[in-house]
């Protein structure tokens, strides 16, 4: 049977919060604008799809190896420091590129560095968290990261403001700043004390319960992979819809990303406390439902004011829930000694799914953009929308958004079949009702 009275009175050292703050600053200063940078350099649907797909695949697909290494060889912080040096170099060189093809090469180098950092960092966080406070601790990490990310976003606004022309040059200084911050972040971890994962108290489980935990983890990975496959279909299209369809300038592009980041940051503490009370699965299901609605709203209301409102009301809270629950789910189900390996397994499979999804979405949109024949059902839908005049680029994006929304909705149903072996003191009645309804329907 399971015993869970092993909770420790432990708190993450300040250096871990410092690293997360600096790395979030680096990420939010430059990476939200990678697609915009590429479009300003003249990238096509297909090139954007490759850029997005490689950023999804490589940081995740290579994690299986690095996760195993960081569980068994050397200290976790050493791997993060090494990855930070490589990432810093790649970010600096991104500031000098002149075309999308050069970007793709450097994105590969950056992605390899992330594949070293990501599972190791998640496992290192888990080593320093008390299980009963996992949600609130993750919420605190993300809140601090969000505040520093906000600083990075404000720097991005300033950079775009002083470079008034809508050119790639507005984004170049951001990659230089991100490179310096990434390097500094790695150095901060030198001061983190070593904590041997093999000596951290763990759940005592019978063989049957261990199998239940393992089966739940496998089912979770499969469901999440299917959802993210449908979710990633629209990722390569966002920069194009904002720049080519809605024709917004660089300052609006940055503000759009900033508003989503602020909304996400505000909801982090709430989502963290909620996860501690009801567990990660119910909160994740709510997040999946919200993300299923978004593509339909984007498709039928292509207006920058509507999209900004959706950033506040749906994207921010749903994304903050996803950030906390995706890590908490794995930490709930993974043995302490194998945390990095579990994270790498999860991230690898999700990365492959998003690679396929983003590539498929980009190429499908590119094909439909070149297709000048009628699509009767879609053309009729667009005639009733707010679009004045049918544009082939918008029609292509519209189709992919609808496919993504339908796929996300179907995928959400599979989350309702999951059952977590670890029990939490409270629950969300609406989610409980949905899950029981699914069980009744199967009978």
C-alpha cells in the first residue's frame, strides 16, 4: 500500500529562484518574438513551420538521453550550466542572421542546449520541493519568473519603440540581451548545494501500486501527446495572422505577447494553491477545455482587440494552469531517483507530437494559401464572419484553426478518462461531474 507521510520541511535555495528568474527574463526578452523576427526577414509558411517544429522537437526529443545522464552522472547543476553556455552562444548569433535559413541552423543549436537544460532543471526543482507544497512552490517559481519576464517584455517594447520602422532590426538587440542573461543564469547555479536524489524520502509503494502509477503516467503521456498534436497546428500561423492578415506593427506584436505574459503571471499563485488542494489533473482538464475554445474564437473573430481580450481572459489563466500542472503531474507519478528520466520521456513524446503538428499546420496552410479554387463550406462560413472580402491567406489560416479546435475538443475527452492514484483533500465539482459522466457513457 501507499504511505505519504514522508513530507519534508524543505524549501528551494534562493539560487534556484534566482536561476529561474534570470532564465525567464532571457526567454521573455527574445523568444516570444522569434516568429515575428522570421516573418520580418521574409519567412514563408513552410519556413515558419520548420522553425517552430524544430523548436518543439529537438529540445524534447534529445531529452531522453540527457535525462538519463543527469539522473546517473555528475551533479544536475553542471549539466544546466553547460547547456546555458551553448544556449547563450546560439542566442547571440541569432542577433546577426540575415535570412530565415540562417535562423533555422542556430535554432537547432539552441534547441540542443534546451534538451540538456529542461529535464535536468525540472528534476532539480523536484529534488528541493516538499510534495504537499508542490503546487504553491511551482506557482512561486512561475510568479517570480513572470515578474522578471515582464521586465524582459518591457525592454522588448523599448527596443521596438526606438526602432520605429517595422523591420527585423527592432528584434536584434533582444537576442543579445537574452544571450547575456542566459550565461549569467548558468553561473548562478554554481552556488546551489548538492542534494543526492537517492537519499530523498520517497513513497513506499507495493508492486501493484507502482504499476498503477506507471500505467497512469503512460496514459497521461499518450493523452497529452494527442492534445498537443492538435494544439500545435496553429502555432506557426500566429506571426503570419498578426503581421500579414491583421497588419499590426512591431509595437503591437510586443504588447500582445506582454499582455498574455502578465495575465499568466497574475494567475500563477491561484493555480498553485488550487493544485495543492485538488491535485493537478482537475486543473489541467480546465486548462485543456479553455485552450479548446480559443481556436474557434480566433477563427470567427479575427480582430486584434478580440485577440488581446482572449489573452487576458482565457490564454493567461489556462497557460498558467498548464505550466504548473504539467510539471506537477510528472512529479506526482515519478520516483525520486528517476525524475529527470520521466521528464525526458514525457517531453520527448510531446516534442515529437508538436513537431508533427506544427509542421503539418504550416504546410497545410501553405498549400491552401496557393489553392485558388472554391472551398464551398469554408467560403460560406467566411461570408458570415467579420471579414470584408475573401483573402486566400486568411482562408488558409481559418481552415487550420478550425481543424485545431475540433481536434483539441476531441482530445479533451480523453483527459476525462484519466485517474490519478494519489489522492488530494478536495476536488472541483464540475470536473468530477464531467469525469463521472464519461464513465456513465462508457457503460
